C-alpha cells in the first residue's frame, strides 16, 4: 500500500499542506516530507459516520536524513482529507494508536524515539513560558 491509495491523500499532500508534502508533528513546529508514492502500512482505522481517522506507518522522504518510521494520523470526512499530523512509530505508540482507534482508551500517551528530542524540549519551554505569562 502507498499513501496515494488513501482516498484524498494525493490531493492533500500536493495542494492542501502548508507546503507540498509537509506533514507536521504534534507540536506543529517540525515537518517531514511524505510523497504520495510513499509505502505505508495501515495500523488502524476509526469510523464515525462520514468522519474517519486513518492511522498508517510510513517512512519520510526528506533530504534531512530523517528516516525513522512515523505514524500518520489522517482525518478524513466524506472522502476529503482535512488534517494530518505525525508522531514517532515506537512500539509503545503503535499499541496506543490501536487502543485509541478501537475506543479502548480516549487519550494517547505518546513517547518519542529520543529522550532529548527537540520537540520535547520546545514543549518544555512553552510550558514554562505559559506559567511566566500568567
């Protein structure tokens, strides 16, 4: 399976992303590139009427050497992709994703490949800034 096999994904990647092929992480700061022809594996799918969350594992196609598998959470409504974000495909996150998609948990506790990841450090800074601003 490739990303282009997901209905609406080619249109989303080429025209609806902030910049073509960019999928951002959960912090909204860092992106990786995913092309429509990127191979992927379906992990889980949740359907609520015409609304659907599709979770796939895929490796990015970017020039920065980021090649660790990511989980893409794809929000689809009536066949159109409205949003997509990514997070590390650790064993823990794969289990959490499957539990979330089947309704066994209502919130995921995600982890990252690296303990001292830049995304985590930025989140820590923003949490401190929020406290200072108050």
